[in-house]
C-alpha cells in the first residue's frame, strides 16, 4: 500500500509549502502554497537564520540552511554553495548549512545551493536566497532619538538631560556620531539649526554664539530632526553646570512662591 506520513513528515511538508515571504509593515509573513503541500515532487528551499536585509557599518553573519522535501531525502546527496555564481568553500561541519558574512558596502549578494542526489534522481537542483546591504534610513522617531555631540575647546562636553554648558571664548563644535554618518547615504545632508533658525550644513558645525545665555541646537538629517540640545553659553573661566542652572531656577521659583505667600498674608491682615 501507500506509505503513511508521520507527524514529522506532515510538519516538514507544511513548512516547505511556505515558499515565499511578503512584508506587511514591520512583519515578514510566509506565503502558503497549497499545491506544494499535496505534491510529491522533490523540492528544496534555503532558509536564513539572520537578517537578509542589513545596513552599512552594521553587517552581521547570516546562517543559511538547505531544506529538502520529502524529508526522506533531507540528509542525502551533496550540496555546492555559491555566492554570486562563484563556488565557495563551506567551513561548516554540516554541508547543508552555510554561513555568509556580507561585505560592508552597498549591494546584493545571491546565495545559491546546488543539490545533487542519486536517490531522488536529482542533479544540480537549485535554490537561491539574497542578502542586501544598504544605507540606513532613519524614520522620524529614530532620528528624534539621535543626540548631538558637543566639544568645547577640543574637549568633549558631558550632556546631562540634553543640556550642556560651554565657554564662548573657546571653540564650540557640534557633531553627529560618526558611526551614524557612515551608515547614511553619502548624498544625505545634515543641516544645523540654532534657536529654530537654519545656520549651516555639514556633518560638523562650529558655532560662534552672539550672546551668552541659553540656546537650542538641533540637526536635520534628511527630512527629520534629531533631539534638541539646550546649550548654556557663558563667558569667562568659571563654568556653570546644568545643576547650577537648575538650582537658580528652583531658587527663583521659591522666591516667587514666598513672595506670593507674603503678599497673601499682608492682604489678609489689612482685611
């Protein structure tokens, strides 16, 4: 009689019937092929453990596996792995697995597995998968989380609660983290804004403030703004820290509250 399928065979059959994927928002969904589910044809498919869509300066290895159905042929035959049409040496102990390390540059690499199996009467049956490396594209929310770096007199300035203090007698330079800049398309321009006004373009920006006090600096990367940094500019040798600013604000608030209480008491006495 006909061979009965066990639970493992059925599960493998269903799994292999998801031959393609589609993207819906941030999710990748399998496309179910019912015709393949009921087919007895031998078929192969590459699955990836790792991101097949990566970004410049953030590339990571991807582990590929050749899946074969029916499962009775899963560990039979031989596999030749190729990258962009060229055969490559497979260092994996399991010939049905292959680890690929993408180059740190924009491009698409095609991974090919050629399977030959006498038992299945198959010669050079091919399955393919692609890995794409591209420039990063930050959306509005992601860009809004990027913080600006500040140096004053060539020294890094510590940022506390998105606030910095700088001496206007020393060189003040603003910049975006270099790793972020390198991940962007070289044609992407960074625009700088001080107190809401556009002032310069470039990956770094040297500012000469016209007055002391508090200023607000942010950058626009592509179409979106980074987080805004409050810059307290002072003149002289004595540095004022964000904590000093906070203390002054608190004292002012307390003075106002105390004045209100005094006035209230005085009014009541007159009444």
